[in-house]
């Protein structure tokens, strides 16, 4: 028995996500959750069976089952997704001796690791820099 572990990301139909870490040698299956009725499920029942992710320590030793699973993946698989960040600023600037309303809009697309925790960086300068607030006074 090895000490290697594998972490899986599980995404459920309701949008929640969970990570589970299990020994790497455990068997993983994904398919409709079975119902225990004598004649087997009818076609209509098969259509509404939730999808289940199962973990087995051994062929006959099921250790976990997760239902209503939309997808799952081994977290060691590197994934990047394209993200679009949008920032907008509205304010007033003095132009030709009059205050005029202005709007700024910045859009940036980038490839990011969806599992990485990052702090968002501002794409637009601070309001004071954009709207020259030091020069605006309410006289």
C-alpha cells in the first residue's frame, strides 16, 4: 500500500464544489446512481437518476459516494481558463471651466489557473488620479 494521495475536485449540479483526497490506488467510478428495486429501473427512472461519483478502497469495499455530481477531475491536471476582468469608473472632470461627467472602462483578458487563489489587481488608476480631484473643489 502506497502513501501517495490524489485530490479530486468535485462540482455538483447546484454549483457547489468540494475537494476530496484519497489514496491514489483507490478505484474511482462515475455514472448513474443505482436504485435498489427488484425489477431494475424503468427507462423513465433511468432518466432521472442522479450522477454519482464513487470511491472504492477494494473491489467490494466502497468508501464514499457523492450524488448529483456534474463533473470531477484529478487536481494534478493543470487547467487554465480565460477570464475577462472589467473595471469601470464614473465621475466628473473639469474641462474648459465646466464640470463634465465622464466614464472610463477597462477590459483585460487573461489565462488563469482556476484553482489558484489570487488577489485582484486594479486595472484603472485611483479616482483621484483619473478625476484630478485635488483640483476640483465644491465652491
